[in-house]
């Protein structure tokens, strides 16, 4: 799988290859950071994928990957990317309904995510990544550069995120809250 990777260090994204995930800004960001590449995988329309592929050697599209392969790429990544544009669907507060940030945390890697209120609260509370302005390649580049140059701190952030998912952000803990909510709206004590 790793034969087409040019550089040893990379940031990784797996999911929908759509403009809302700031792929173009991430590609511009990695151009500003020495020896780091952007690897991305998932489904996307051919036109947008072709546009991204024009980004140069700083980015590589890996196509569709199995869950095991996604976890393999996260394992060695400097960070996982979750740079969602605020104007798409979530506003400045963000949403916890989008699981991208939690997927990165589950993989045990630091997350570079949008500076949305709800996401920032989680990142700060658990010290599991860096919030960025998804519209600003310089902001994204600063986060990538920092984590690339401070791998021990990045590994610590990844462990913190993994622990947060194991202890709080998982279906076994969230189902209790969901059932309590259903009971409340059903009028049961």
C-alpha cells in the first residue's frame, strides 16, 4: 500500500472527498511544510478528485480503502484531518453528529480539526489535537508543522484522544444518554 508515498511523514484523511472537508486548503498547507505529504482516501466525484490531483506530489489519493487499511494509515500519520468548513452545515458551533474527529481520536492520532465551538471544547478538555481555521492554509500548515516537529507531544495527544473515546465518546456510553432523552420526551420519569 505504501509504495506510492513519496515522504515518510504525512497527514491523513479518510471519508467523503468533498469540498466541505477543505482538501484544497490542506494541500496548500502541506506545500508550506517540509517533508510532509497529504494522503486522502474515500469516495468523491471524478471532477473534484481530478482537481485535487493537480495539487502535485504533496498529496496522494489512495482510492477506497478497507477499514483495516484506514487504521493502518492513521497509525503512522502525523495527524488525522477533520478540517470541516463552518459554512457547509454546522455553523460556528459545530456539531457532534459528525464523527470524523472521533474516528481520528479512536485511531490514537492527534486530530487537526476546525475551530468550531463544540470541537474546540473537546480538543481543549482532552488535549487531543489542534484546532485550525479550515479556510486558512497557513493556520493548517502551522498545526501540521507543529505536530511534525513535536512527535512525542503528538503521540501524547493521540493517546489522550483514544482514552477519551474509550471512556466517553463511544456507543456504549452514548446509548445511556440517548435512552434517557427518549424517556424524557416520552414523559417517563
